[in-house]
C-alpha cells in the first residue's frame, strides 16, 4: 500500500521534482523510503525494462568511477596537504561507520536491506558529486559525524541488535546533504533532491525483484567501492555482464508474479 500510494502520487504530479515541491515539509528520503516496504507494480514489460535501464545506468555512473583523488583540477579550489589529510580522515571515518551499520542480523529483513542499499548508494553518490569541492565535502563529513554522534548514543555501531541502524544512518546522510547544499549551493538543492530520490526509487524497485544473492552482490559492490584504498591506479570494473545477470533475475521474478504477461 505504501509503495502503490507514493508511486501514484509521483505519477499524478508528473515527476519526482514536482512531487517533492508539492510536499515541501516531507524529507525526500522518506518519499523514496516508502519503496522499501514492498514491490512496485509494473503494468507491462516495457515499463519494467525502462526502470531496469535507468537503474543500471545509475549504478554504472558510480561504480565505474574512482573515488576523488584529492588532486586539484582546473575547476576545483586549491587543495592544501592539510585539507587533503582532513578529507581522507573524515571520509574514511564516515565510510567505516556506514559499513559497520550494515552489520546486523543475517539475512536482514527486506526493508532493512533496502535501507542499507540506500545508505551506501547515497554516500557513494555524494562522494562522487563532491569530488571537486573538497572544502564543502569536509563540511559534509563533519555534519554527518555530528548527526550520527547525537543519534547513536547508547548503541555501538555494528551491534547486531540494531537492524535498522543503516536506515537511521541513511536519513542522517540525506539530512547532512541537504544542510550543506543549502549553505554552499542553495540553487542546486532541489535538483539534488530530485536526482538522488530518483536513484533511490529505481534502486529499491529493482532491489525488491532480486534474489537474495543478487541483493547481496549489490551491497558488496558498493562496500568494495567505498572501501577501496588505491585511488590513482583505479580501473573501472566491467560491470555490464554482472548487471545483465541481475537483470535476468528481475525479469524472471516479474514473470513469475505476472504469468499472463
């Protein structure tokens, strides 16, 4: 019911950006989060295939790129050795906490797993997005750290009793993104909200149709990308064959649910 209602709302407004504008008091993450509660209905193979292609493109746009190397570019502000160390230290801490938050009961419930993929996906996307703005990226990491410290008191990251720790963490990453963009690049906030909300929605729509090993594959790929230590020697992965296997899983599940299609 959650999924159907929100999907209908988005369609009635003509798209994600207009829908978010129509609900200004609702955090965008809570809109996309509704798609973690169940499978989205696809009325035709064409509609399913359209979402699959967007979903694959979203993952490829992140996993085929290196993490920022902290090397100044013609479009970036000057980077001092101190800023480079500060960036790396804070980035490593947030990545460590995020990955630890996914270490809960195994297997997690579908909603918890959906929130885990959302957390890792948004964090990876943000690292790419802030790649040439290291000063604001440091502020972003500081803001996430502040929100996490204030909210996770009384529990140890990685504690298996906290199945929805990644869900809470994901809301803080989203909130920090909106806070920092609102301060540094306010004109980009609405576009950023719409973009990441669309990525999350497509991701969770497909996540619900994957087999357990397919879901774990995606989580592992994001964790590996976030955990990578080498920056200058990065070689993009050949993800097309692996994503094609996942695409087959999605289609098979959809056909099983819709045998007359």
